[in-house]
């Protein structure tokens, strides 16, 4: 299921990342009891870094108790997702406004120009990935794109506030964005263009449209949708969560 990790790396962080990517890709699903031993063997590590990664992911709300002593992936619910999306809309729209204002005011520093270069490369690389159908890599790039935009805002607290909660959000986007990457990355390009022109109103409008498109993807999910995607996130349409 999972690939072995190279030696001489931060094992705990690498194990955590490997588990998260397995969750994003649907290799590990909600209601599936996680085995420390099995994951350790698949990654080629001892149980200790797996135990520590489980603890971190539990603290972040990605894993929850399952049975007497086990853990499983947290299922997602529509009510919780909509609450998170409301917060994300406000903060990400603030972020692009601030970024555009900094462009207009000539307040960009060398680090910001490096961020812009990284975003342009991300968009270019992602357009190639679309052609090759590299879904999971595109999801990772989508996450990186928005992190870089928040960095360009000059306000580090936007990312800090959202970071842990977006792990859940990204699971849903991963499950439901298959075959939609061309539209998503076209929106990304337009948002960046508006920022670089210093047009904060347009940047905010495009960001809002982009996030509302993600909201449309969320559902309600029913049997007529992708059953694999529904299983991968443990989607709960109950309004009570």
C-alpha cells in the first residue's frame, strides 16, 4: 500500500506525510482501523515514528479513536465543511487583497519575487501534470499554490490559522476534483494575474468564485456521485454532523 522511505530523513515528519498522502489518495479510509505494525512494515521504519505520527495526527483531528485502543481517519461532514469554508473564504480573500495592495504600493521584497516565481513554476508544472493525468500531484500543487498566495499577503497568521483545519478540506478536494484540474488551474492563473496587476477587487472576486466552486463539489454527495470518493472521505450528509 505504502512505499518504503529513504534513510537519513526526519522519520516522524516523513511518516506523517506518507500517512496524509495515503489518506488523500484514498488508500486509507475512514472506519478502517490503523495498524502501527502494518504501516511501519510498509514504510520500512520502526513502530516508534509511526506512534509519534499517530499522536500528531490525532492532535490535529485527522485521526480519531476507533474501538477500544485503535485509531481511524476522521469522517467528514457537510455541516463542518461549510463552516470551515466560510472561514477560509474570509481569510483567503483577505490574503489576495493584501497581496494586491502590496503590489500596488511597491512593497514587494526579494522573497516575494521568489514566491511569485515559485507560483508561476507551479502553474506551468501543473499544466503538464494535467496532460499526464497526475491527480495526486495536482492536489499537492493546489495546496502549495494557496500556501504561496497566503505567503504573498505578508500576513503569516492567515496560513497559521487555516493550516491544521485545511487537512480535512484538502481531503474533500482530492476526492472530488478528478477531471476538474484544467478549470481549477485556469482559475489559479487568473487569480495570480489579478494580484500582479494590483487589482485587489478582481483578485478577491476570482478567489471567492474559486472557493464557491469547491463548495459546489462538496455536495450533497449521494449514490449518484463517485462511490470511491465518498468512501475515501467518509462523507456524512447529516446536518447534525
